[in-house]
C-alpha cells in the first residue's frame, strides 16, 4: 500500500495548529493509520465559511497542496490521523463492534474543531468495505451539512469535496470522492456502548470524563441527580437531542438512519446518508430505501431518539450506578422535546405568545397538510407571505379540502390578530425557509457534477447557505418537485 507523503511543515496552511484532544485518550479508542491515496484528484466544492472557522486562507484552500491534503494523498503538518472504534445498535439490533470504516480523523485544531476525511480508504473497522465514498453521496453530505447550518440546525460542517476518477463499486461503478468534515467532536453514542458492552469500565470512564471536561464542564458541579456528573451528562445529552429532534421535525427533515452509532454526543446532525427533506407532508414517510420496516420514518424520529438515549443510559449505567437516577436523567427528554417542538411551530405560525389554543391549531394544520398531501416547505413559506400581504388565496390553492382549510384559517386569523402582524410575518419569514435541499435538486447537481460541471452545486450551495432570503431569479429552486422526483431512491449506500 502506498502511504501518503508528509507535507513540508514550512508550507502548511497558515494558522492551522493542532491540539489532538481525542488521540490523547490512548490506543484503546482508535487505530492510528494514514489515508489511502487517490489518483488524479480534482476540486468539486469548497466552503469559504468553514475555511474561516478553521482560520484557513481561502486562496490556500484552492491550492494543489490543499487538494492533495484533503484527498488524503499528503498529510497536513502536525496531523495525527486515526480511525475511531465504536459499537452500536443498527435498525434496533445490536451490531457489535463498528467504527470509522471509511473516515479518518486528522486531529483536533487548536481552535477546538476536529477535521475528518470521509472516503479516505480502508481502516480496521471497514468490515469488508472498501473505505471509499462516491461522488454522489459526497455531494449530498457536503450540501446538506451546509444547508443545515443555514437553517440554524446543529450539524457537522463540510469544508470541501475532492473527486477522483478512481472506480468504486456500489450498485454500479461510480467514481471516488472525499468529504472533509468538521465538528467540535465526532464522538457518538456508540463510543460509549462499545466500552460498556465489552466490560471496559476504566475506558468508559476515561471517555465520559473526556466528554464532560471538554464539552460539558457544568456537569461536574450539577446539584441535581444526586450530584452525579455522569447522570448530568446523560441529562444534558438528552436535552440537546430533544432540541435537535424538534428542529428536524419542524423543518420536515428525515435523517433516514438513526442508528446509535450515528447519534452525536453533542446533539449535532451527523452522518448524512439517506436523508430527505419532505416534499408532500406524509408523516409516515420513509426516506431510506434500505429501511424496509419503516423504523426511521419521519414521524418516528422523536421516539427513536429517545430509544437511542435509553441505549446510551444503559451504556453509562456502570458509571451512574443507580437505575433510578439514570431514568430521571432521561425524563428531561419527555418535557424538552414537546416544549421545543411547540415553540418551533409557534414561530412557524408567527404566534408571538403562548396560548392555550396553540396546540389545537398546530395539530389542526398538520392534520390538514397530511390529509391533502400539501408540499410542506411551500405551504409554510406561502403562509408567511400571506400574513405579510394579507392575501391568503395562494395558500388556499394548496388544499383540495378548501372548506377544511378555511375553517382552520378562521381560527388562525383570530389568534394572529392578537399579536403584531408585522412582527409575526417577519418572524415567519425568518423561520420558514424558501429553499431546502430537496432530493431532485441534489440529484440535478450530482448528474451535472458527474459530467464535470460543478456550477449547479455552487448555485445550490449559495441558496442553501441563506435559505430564508428571496434570491431573485432562482424561484425554480423553490418550486414544486417534478414528477420524476418521487422515483428517486436513496439507501444506506447513499
């Protein structure tokens, strides 16, 4: 195997210094190895916003040196590449040892962000896989990471994509690509499950102490839950996850593969695979073609998140040492999620105050959207504009059951009249995006990129980075999906 060469430290990116917090945990947590090079790499896409987060000079980001480094062909000065081991439940079944099968962590920067190459080659945790990512899935992850950031939803970020003509076999022969992912941490529920399942309590405590001290220091001085810092960690993660689920549900986002090894300990959206933003509002929609049982349907996501948190609680129990305290820590999810979801939905409706009638109004419109198969994103954006203009006919046109909508609108109008309508419309336009990453838009960018044309990707990226803006001249990107969009199938290989 050809190992990537190490870059000359004097020519490295200005301002990128390393801290390497995770690698200090020791060899029980990872395997050190270098990425596997790819031939003839080329740029596919870059994010200037993420470059700024890392303190990278944007002109350097477009250099050949950066291209080689972020493809895995050379190492950035000071990087210490490794693949993390973890375990997890996949589709509700214990899968045993997993790990970074195609992702290699370069390290943590001095600024507290980890940089990871996805698609960088085989690792000891590839389980027979080739360790590669394809252009198709890499474009989807790159765009959705930045789209979620634009929507204000906690997420890992994507610095860049590089492509290569190297062949990768999936359902068909495709070309290879590497996504450079960035996050404060890629630690997931499965990291804790791994050491707990293997009765490695010292390693479990080392990991928990690292996460608490690095990301949740307030858990050390928690006065609730018997002052137990590990129970406080579970509660904090539960609350972050509850808030994340409220944001997913409110914007109509389906993750598609909510295995415990895909759940971030920081409450971030990670591991973009068979995701989808809803077109028509179908609560039971299953976006993952591999999910034959519908476990990860859109309307099941909040309960699945709680189930995953229960698995995390079981993993942490050797440290918490009290089942009742662990259960108490989990209880916060059941109060935080509904409260956070209601708050999100009030904002979508422009309701500036909480009132007793809100729940009935929200349940009523969601039922109407489902019964009429109304496009979720278009409805909320048109409603926002209707409140601003006091012209509701374009919203009414979305419903076959116009009488049902008219009845709901009467109740809604009575409530919103109690608030300042100008403030309400302003809130709605900042809450209900005009642009989301619909499957057909991603597919169009992918097909163009396969032909070497990355302009569609760049256009989508610009729109999705600022999804609440009007972007005159780009209304087609906010239009109803074409008929062929329903035939797009995305699976775990996506």
